C-alpha cells in the first residue's frame, strides 16, 4: 500500500513511517500542507494520513482542497 503522510513533528513522523514501513507499506513523508496538497493531487496514494496542525496549509484545509480537485483517496487525521 502506498501512503502519504503529512506530519511536521519529527518524532511522530519517524515513528509512523517506521511502523508503516515495517508493515510492508511505502510511505511518502511531507512536512508542509502545501507540499502535501501538491503530492496528493499528482500521485496515486491508497491512503492520506494528515496532521491537523502542519505549516503552510493545515491538514483539514489540505484535504478539502484535495477533495475539491476530485481526489477521493481515503484520509485519516492525526491530532
């Protein structure tokens, strides 16, 4: 499974990426909501995992913009 993780906290990001990778998933990590929006609308992901409070564009606004662009990838929020 290919996942997009948008998380700016290094400890949390490392923990989640390590767990997902050990479980056999491919995880793209971005630390800014604008970068996450760009990636989510240009690449095919099975799941988007987004923190609510990230720099640039907050996670909720990022997912709203992803939906407005027609991307229906399931999303999970970290808070």
